[in-house]
């Protein structure tokens, strides 16, 4: 065996032994200062942790595009979406709303109620047998982000009950005929409303209307096309379903780089929203294409 071959073998053994030491990672050949050899690259950095899928799904993903008039196909799609939202969606109750009553118990002492099951109601006033009542659960209070005025209460629509006419002591018997979510004791009752889905977009108002975006869907901070928002205009402003509102966004004040004084940005038109459900002070509107994400506090107007 030649001396050169012995020297190469010894170098290889030292490299392999260093790599296999317990707890040792890959090392570069430069660490073996007493032996010449190739400069092994350091181990690659571990990849960045992937964003969980649920987090991506729950993140606001507004569709941003030019603020243009919707095409016929877009209008058809919006009409179908509005019909579904109107039939199944939530409502806005005016401040000081008085309920018709509430769910007081289950006929068979069940903990959950599903369609077709019987339940007991406490009613503030008698109703005719066969009367249909909506079931809802009060949500957050809507306030004007600038003035702080109370504009209404979001009401989560749970389903519909039909009064069967029987009585159990002071309670009325009813049957759950439609359900969107689980109904529980204490959920409130309101008159079943006739909802029209025949909307015609228009810009006619008897007087200029101005309000603000009060709430975005599911607690989001940003919203975009085809999403529903609550706005601070309603029957008191003499508006009607189908009214097209202009949305304006004003950026936060900045500082002049030379004088250091605060500079207020001018409002910018970023899109449109169509009213489809009208409350006393607050209403629901469907966003059209927007050039910038819509946020709470953005101004809506019609003139």
C-alpha cells in the first residue's frame, strides 16, 4: 500500500466518523483543519413552515378589480346570490326592538331542535293557529364609527316555526318548519316577513343620502366584490331596494415630509354597493367590483 493511498483512506475515515458522531450534523471539510479535502456545503436551512390551510381559507380574500358597471352575466350571478341571501340571511333590528316572544321549552325535553320537531313558545300576545314566526338570535350592536350612534342590532336568522294552536299551561305549542341553525331555549321570535327578490338597480333618491359602512361579514377587516356589508342608511333616509350607493375611502392622515404638519387625504371613489334589504337605520348591501378593499368606516352616498 502506497503512502498516498494510506493518506486518502485516513482522510475518508475521519470524514465519515465525524458525520456519524451522535448528535452531530453534517459538517464542512474546512472543519478538519489538519487534513486537506473538499469544502462540503453546509446543510440547507429548513423550509419555512407552511401556512395552515384553515388560516388561508379564513383570511379575507376580496376580489379587487376596476370599478366598472357589471355585465349582464355578473348581474345574473348577483341576482341569484341576492335571492339566497334574502331567503336565508340575517336581518338588522332597529334600536328598541320589541320581540313577539321567545322559545320557552322543548316538547320532548330535547337539547337540540331540528326541522319537524315540536317546541313550546312564550308569546307576548295571542296569535292565530297556523301563524308563521321567524326565530332569531340577537348579535352585535351596530354603531356609526364616527358619531357612535346606535344603528341597529344584527339578528342571526335561525329558522321558522308554525304555531299549532295548542296550549300547555301558559306556553303555546309550535312546530319547527324550517331551520338554518340549531334553535335553543331563549331564542327570540319575530313576524315572518315577505321578502321580495325582484330588485332593479337604480340611483333615484328624493334627497342626497350619506352614511358609512358599519359591519363586514364574519368579522373581516376587508371586503370585496360579491360580499354583503351593513351600511348606515335605511327607511329614515327614504331609500328603496336596488339603490346603488357610491363607496368612498379616505386614507389615514399622513405627515408632510417638509413641514411635519398633518395632511388629510381626499376621499377616493373605490366602487359601488347595491341595497337589497332595508332596515330602519341600517341596511344590507351587496358590493360590486371595487378598486380598493372596503373597510368599516368607508363612506357610502347617493345623490
